[in-house]
């Protein structure tokens, strides 16, 4: 029986997927996290995978994306490629930590938007105090130096 084009494509896709080494037990890929968030209704189905790899490459500072990088032997590294960048690694994370991070992300975004709105509405305390300390500065009572 001859292979159809569809079977050939499926075989090629399976071969490409199977060339990656497995993550340690209990760890998932960022795309598996994305799929779980969709399943839980926490993100739209149209969410692009690139978004999650952006989190891998730019995890943030205040509440970083909880990703680690794993070598084929299971060694965990904080950065892609290990300390010298020469180790073949895959990003992985704990599913529960990833979901909790996503839930906190919504709060962080809302807080940041509120802070930005508040900062735009009022000058920083130091600026307000400096303006208050300058007599006549707000009234335009400047004198020209002779």
C-alpha cells in the first residue's frame, strides 16, 4: 500500500517532534502551559505560542516567569544554554507554578495600568515639593538678570 501525502507529512511532523529530548518528570513546555490555560478558560484559544516564548526569553524582574532550562540529562539551569551558553537545553516549568504566575500576571497588569494613570495625573512628590518651595514660580513672577 502506497503512502499518501498526508501520511508522509504526519510522519515528518512526528519525527521532528520526537527529536527533542523529554523534560524531567513533572515539567511542561511553555506551549503545554498555554494549552492548559486555554483549557481552563484563562486565555483565548487564539493566544499565539510566540507570546509564551517571549516570556521565556524575557521572564521579567518583579515576578519572573517561572521557567528553567533543562539539559538532556535533567540538569536544571537558570538560563538558556547553561552558564556558558554551550549546553543544549529546553525550557520547562511546573504547570501549577505557571498557572499561578498567569493569574498574578493579570493583577500585575491591572496594578501597572493604575499606577501609570495615577503618575500621569499627579507629579511625583519631589517635583510637587520643589514647585511649592519656589515662591512665585507658578505665577510666572520671574525677574530677568541684568
